[in-house]
C-alpha cells in the first residue's frame, strides 16, 4: 500500500505580507493569490520493520531512524520531523513505522510557498493514511501551527490555505486571528489571458525568507511608519486586484502590481536589491506594465504582467540575467490525496 498526496504552489498576486503576525492580528490582512501547476508531493509507504525513513528527493537527503514517539529537531529535514511529532502526539498516539518520500517542483527560497505547501502535502498524506477527519480549514490551520508554533519558523498564513484550497482566492485575516477564504469565480478566458500575460521568471537566486519576515515583524512592533503605511497600501492592493480580475479589467493588472511593488519594498530591508531592481527595470522597458518578487523578497521567482504581445520581448530581454522563464497554468484544485 502507498499513500500519496500533492498540493499546488501559489503566486501571491496582491497583499503579500499583510498575513504575517502581528500586523494581521492588529489591523487585519487581505491577500489575493492563485495556485499554479507546480506541486509539492508526498508518498507514505507503511512498513513493519520498526524504522522511519525520510527521503527528500529534491534536496537529496535520506535519513533512517528507529521508530519513536518523538524525533529530535536538529536541522535535518525538520519539517518532516515536526509534522511526524505532531501527528503522533495528537492523532496516532503511538510510534509509527513507514517510509516518507517527498519532492517539490521549485527549490527552497523560491518565493512560491514551497515549505508551507510541502507541510500541507505531508499532513494530507498522514490524514489519508490514518483516516484523520479534517476539513480544509482544519488541515490548513494544523499545517500553520506546525510550521509557525511547533517549529518556530517565521512566516505568514496564506500559503497553507492556498495549498489546501487551491484556485484563485481572496483571503481575509481578521484581528481575531481568523482566516476566511473567499474563492473567486473568474471567467475562464480571463484566467487564460492572465496566465498568458504573466511571465514567471526564476532569478536563479534564493533567499532565507525568515530573515526578511523577522525584520518586517520588528517594524510592526516598533510602529515603523513607513513599513506600516506600506502594509495598509498592500491591503488596498488586494481589493484592487480582486475587482480588476473579477470584472475582466486585465489592462489594470500591471499597474496594480507596480503599485504594490513600490510599497512592498518598504516592508523591510532586503525585499529588493540592485540585481532585482535591474531585472524589474529591464522588464518594464521592454513591455511589462508591472510586476513583483514572489514571496517575502530577496530572490527566487519574479513575475511580470506583459499585455498584448509583449511577452516574448520581455522574455528575450531577461535572458541576459541568466535566469529561466517557467511555464505554468492556473489550477482550481487544492490538496489531493489517494491510496494505491
């Protein structure tokens, strides 16, 4: 028997950063994101040999442990260990024996929510195996707690919900620490045009998002005026993006992205740098009308809105930076699990 799962990565189109505490708890946050055809995968093969095997195919890491009720968090595949520890503590209530194999279509630090999406995929596989009754909100919240509370990893809340629910969603993060996922019903031709015009470009660099997010958090606590203003503007951007996509006013997308990018750079030091700025300016000079870095910033993927037939010109102009353009489609399906 093999239990499998997959969960989609996401593009954060607007509002990024407003889902991070304490801003979301003090002022409320708003995000608009969309899942794409890139995934995190998890497969569990139950065994009876009293062993636990973790095999991360993309990271090329392989570890074997004696089956136990708790695995030490020591810097080696801590996501896998943290999930296992929580599953045993709250649900299985006994040591398990199995082999867990994982793979993610994008590298760590890419800005597409890889870590959180992987957590959702692994939690989903365990839920399928152990018949744990969890709805989408329950599963996404558990994934968030494991990453942010159990493992004390800095970050926001949008990724876990995007990976679980899938599709294009307008998410609200209330002052009471509640999350509401509002799926958007968008005409198919608008989504096709959006996917055609949004060029997804990997800068061939990565970053440690936690450092940027930690500074962003400090700025909120210190009531840094510039950073707080930027976050409030990004909330406005999420509403602007929602209205433009729902109405099919796609010509406004680039302008809305650029509006958000100018404020996003004020969230924390390191969101952008000279290299990222040069890539952005090059794309704009060759036909893009707006864009942004994906995720917290500092590296990873960027994307640009290229209306009309400007897509090819922008892609050609970006070749000099040595990165890669990634093809994708928007997806409507979130976490999927099955048993073979």
